């Protein structure tokens, strides 16, 4: 009787895993930990930038630096109203730490301008327009959306700035900000995923369509206001345009509720763990 070959062991099928949303308390812990892990900036070297390099970026840098210096009062008011509506008090603290991190970026850029003897801007049309857009929309979703879009452009802007200069100080500043911006984008995208979780599919498609219109407007405004610095860093318009859409398409994937473990369960988890994690000591 012929022998029966032994059955091959079954290889368990791989189950695709989706990331879990971070709770507001986990984001607080992240921001606290990140504040202790800042890269060294060689301030003792001075600005150390050539006049030609400075001429290409100074006007743009003055305007962008101003945009990083918001006191965040409107965002905190929107965060407070939103957190009360969903029963997540730690979101206020997460928003506060996010603002602190953005202000730290503004302080670093301002200190560089001082070293380069470039006066800080008192006003900037792009910053004024963006602030008006945010202040006119107090709801959390309408606040987070334009902030996220500017954050995606910041990834391009700081990379361009880094490439446009030989200043060790400015290069170090840009690298630190770029490292901070990656979780900033995730922070905003996760919040939008939560906000969109119960939205009917047709309405969600309409939301994304409207966001694309807003994204085009923001992209054009940033190009108009900062094209000289972007070009100095190698981002001529076609490259800038493709890069902006590529980064924003990633953000749209990250803000999709389908990209995460079931959000209804995650919200239960975030609310139950909220106080415990926020008050744990941060670890390096």
C-alpha cells in the first residue's frame, strides 16, 4: 500500500494589522517626552549664513516664523468645547502641548533671525489670511483641517530651507522641526478620523472633495508667499505641487476611519485610560 505523504503544516495566513489610535493621554505623554529629546542646536556658531543665501530666504522666513508664534488661545477654546462634548478632558492638555511645541519652533526661528540680524515680522499677509481662516471656524474639524494642510506644506518648506543654506544652526533647526512635524500630522489625522467615524460614505466623499478645494487654495497661497525660498531649496513649482499632493494624499489615508482598528472601541479605550496615562511620569 503506497504511503500517504504527510500533510504539510499549514502556514497561518497573515492578518493585516491596523494601527490603534493614540488616546489624548498618550499624545500628552508623547509631547512631554519629545520635549526632553530635543536635538542640540549649535547656537554658539552664530547665524553663519552667506548674504546670498540670506537674501533668498529671509523674507519668507520672517513670515513663516510669525506663523509659528500663535498664542493658541482660539485653538484651546475650540479644544475645550470639543473635549467637553465627547468627555475627553485630556484632549485639552494634548492641544496645549501641541501649541507649546509649535511655539518652540517659532522661538528657534526667531532666535536665528536675531543672530542673522534680520528684523522679525510684525505682520504678514499669508499669516493674517491663515489666522482669519482658523478664527472664522471655531468647530474642531474646521480648525484641524487647515492646520493639517499647513503642516504637510511645512514638511516641504523646512526641507527646502535646509537645502537652501549652509548654516549649521538653521540646518539643525530644520531637522528638529521636521522630526516634530511627522507626529504633528499623525495627531491631526487621528483626530479627523475620530470626527469622521460616523459620517455616511457619500457625505465623507463630499468632505474630502471640499478639503481638496481648500488644499489647492492653501498650496497656491504658500507658493505665492514663499516661492523664492522654495526655489532656493530646489522646489520649483512642478516639484512643489507634486510633493504637496503626495504628502496630502498620505494624510488623507491617515485620516480615514478605515485606517485604524475599530474607532468605537478605541474611543472607549482612550476615555477609560485617559487620566491614568496623562499623569504617568514621562520616560526618556
